[in-house]
C-alpha cells in the first residue's frame, strides 16, 4: 500500500476512535458508490478491434474486485478525442481521466492531479525514464505515458521488386525510387499524410530527417528554422510538385487512409509505426522497414511518440482514480494493450518482458529506437495549441502555390504567441 493511502487510513481510524478495521489496500466508494468517467482514444482500425473493447474488458475486471466503483468509458477517434475533452473541460464537466495526446495545457491551469498524488511508488517508478520525464511540467509529472511508438520507413517489397529499385537511404534516393514507382503506375509512390488526423507526426519526422525539429537547442520553438524551410521546400518541389505523393493532396490525406492504402498494396513508401505491420500482414502485403532517409543519408534522429493519461481534479475521487490507474499500469495490462495494437510499452517491466519474448520479436527494432528517439515538446503548455495549428495548416506548405517559408513562419509566430501566453 502506498504511503499516502496508509497515512489517510490511519488518520481515518483515529478519528473514528479505532472502531473501524483496516481491511486491505483496495479502494471502494467510501460513503457511497463512485463512478469514474474515462475518455480514451481509439487505437483500432475497425469496429472489430476498437479500443472500447479493451477498456470494457479492463473495466469489468476491475469492477469485479471493486464493487463500489464503476468505470464509465467513452472512446472517440483521434480526430475527435482531444476536442471532446477540451469541450468537456470548458463546460465545467471534465472527465475523471482522459487518455489523449497532450496534457501540459491542463496542468498549467492547475486542473490535473500530480502523478505522485495518484500512483503507488512502484507503479510510478516503473515508467520508462525518458517518457516519465516527458510527462513533466517544471519538474513535476502530470502526464502519465500510456502508449508509445517510433517511426520507420515502410516499403512495399513487391512494388520495389517490380520497379527494380532498392530501399532509399537519402532524400535523393527516395525521390528516384518514387519516380520509378510512378512509372510502374503505383497510386502513391510516397504517401505523405499531412491531413488533420496526425500531421504533426509526419511533419516532425521530416523535420528531424533534415536536421531540424519543432524546437531549437535551447528548447524554444524553431518551426521556421532554415533547416525546416529547406525540408519543406524539398518536399514541395521534389516530391509533391512532381506528382510523387499520390492522387490525394497531402493536406487532405490522413494517416489512417495512408495506412489503409498501404495495406491494399497501393503505396510504395510511407512513414509508419508498429501497428502498420499487422495491417499489412492481414492483407498479404510483403513489406520491409528501413530508417527514415535523411538529407544526405539515413536520418540521425527518430521520431518517438507517446500518448498520455491524465486525471482531472474537478470531481475529486483521487484515491479511486489512483487505485484504478495502478491496475491499468500493471505489467499484464500494459502488455495486453501493447500487443493488441502493436505499440510499445511505457513501463520498464513490460518493455523488458517484450524484449525477451519471441512473441514480440517483430517489435524489437522499434523498442531499440525508443530510447534514442525525440518526442514532441509535450512539456510545453502551448504544445496542444501549436499541434492543432500544425494539423490544420502544414499541408498548405507543400500545396501548389504554397509557400513553405510563409506557412512555417506563420506557425512560428503563432507558437511564439502561445508560448508568451503561458
């Protein structure tokens, strides 16, 4: 039992004149039943593997041992979940827990519990160190990592063989391969999803490959750095401008649609995370994976992505939330979720088990990359707003008539204003 709960229990027993008996570490509703509302993102690609099924099973298992607590789960697509939580918070009715893409803006408004006010010491200490650090604002952890992934370049082996080409190592290689694939009638020689679903990921992957990123060496926004402008100018002129990115404009192509097209054999190359493997295999697509090509060779930096769990203070229920999250982050449950969606565990115990398991050997390349990857600047309270703007506008940087320097400059100015408003 964690220290704060033991202290609370002792104090309560003293107040009752020791008429109660300490019966264990489980938390119930106390003076009445408690319903915990959880809003979560959907990691599935169909109704058959919707995250709702995962959470319902987890909630049923927890409720069976905690009759005083009900877990009410709502699952939304990644297109909607962050907005849904913002609307609930704005209406004064936040969920008890939210599993979404960013936490720092809520932490800055003192709306979240600290992780160490919720989790038992062993559970909090089990988070992968890099991810736990990314969940901090000014040295205090509010964001609890929930799922992680890294990105590599996937390519269709069958299409590559037909075109007589080898996997690219540099941007020039990638452009040449795309030209060869286009000549073979491939629908998407390179799929460039800069649509609103997850454009911030594709954007950062390309920024890193060009030696840039969202922030500079002193952790200030550097969206319109010379490196980033050069990267998006190359994308606009050498890929998009030469019709090498498919019939759908990058600004209108979402990640889910790009992944689905790859699984149909319509895509030559695209950046993907582990879950794309299962999609491709289920459709019989033979694929290979290589590091993201960089400006003059393989990229020196890899994108790491973590999604976040957070708990809102508005409704109280700190002890019940903490007890449920201890259950959520047990090794068994972390592994079950990671294996269901081919994602990387966020705890050291589950990562160690996965690294040693033959069942998970296909994920080892991604596990090895995670420790050296670069994550979004999620500790910035402005990141949620900046990420939303990137999703809305970055596609314009590579559109016909678009200006990479203009779009990136606009995003940099907006990021600066958001940063100043913290």
